[in-house]
C-alpha cells in the first residue's frame, strides 16, 4: 500500500469530505476545551436559539457522532458582527461562558444539561458572521468501536460519523509511533484478515468488503505515522 497525500475525487466523496471536515475540527475542540458543570437556565436546544433576521441555518446531517457520542451540528451565516452575535448567543444561553480566541476564530463553549455546546464562528465581513453550532451528548455511552483491522498502538485524533439517508460515512484519524513503512505492512495484514480486498484504483488505497468501501491515507508524522480512514457503509 503506497502512501497517499491526495484527496479522493469520486462522485459524492468531496461533499462528504467537506461535511466531515467540520466534525473533525469539532473533535479537536471537544478534546481541548475545558469541562465544567452544566446549567439549567436559558435555551435548552440548538433549535431554540434565535438568529437575527436574514440568517441562514442548516443542519449538517440526519444523525452524527463525535468520538462515538451522539451530536448535532448546524452551520450558519448571519448578518451580524462577530461580537454582536457572540453576545446574542450568551444572552440566550449563559452556559456558553468559556471564551476562546484562535487566529481568525472565536469559540464559545459550555455545558447545557447533559450536553456539551460549542459555538465556533469567524467574521466574513463588517456585518457578517459564519460558523457552526454543535451539541454533544457527553454522558451518552459511546457507540464507536475500534475496527478489528486496526493495528495496536493507535492514538485516536478524530472520530466522526454521519448518517445520511441509509448510508453511514465515517472519518477517523489515528497516530502511531511506528514509521509508515512498518505500519503499511501491519495494515495490509490486518485488513486482509478482516475480509477487506484492495481495489485497483489509487494503487491499493481503496478497499472493499461486501457493500462497504474505504479509502486510506498514510503520512509521516513526528517520526511516526498518521492514518486517516474514510469509509462508507449501507
């Protein structure tokens, strides 16, 4: 299996990659942001948040999981400045009290009941803000499972899954201490034992098992390896 730094370009794949990119980013935020006690006052659901007139809000997927925990993610585009929109959100839900400023981004987070809320936003003009609103059921039992073909020693970096119609799309990233060449050998052996068959396209990067399909990327990271698996299953 050769190393591959390119993105897949099959029909429908690019849309899923774009959708899951937000989820991968939220996985990182979920691991980094502080965890505090929940609050009961204020709006209790993402759908209940009021956006200014002229705003556009869209739910990303029918169902979604981050690190195996049920989640909701909405993307938005509002005709309001970054600071004004942030104040409007905290006025409706005071639990969004943790403020984080990153290059070009502002993030509000906090616990609302049993859910972890994250509002990620950035300025798109003088009176325009875009971003995402997410809630993660942190007390729900994780539904994710470690794939049987995955070599031992993996350190999870991201684990996102979405259900659109009857197709479940997963995007998972792991990090290893072993170099790519060694990891390639372990991956090939594990995948074949689990019933996966390499496909001709992409020099073996595409794998199939019955009606499932998966694309792998393997890159060197800090003397070890980074592995990304993008999968589709009915």
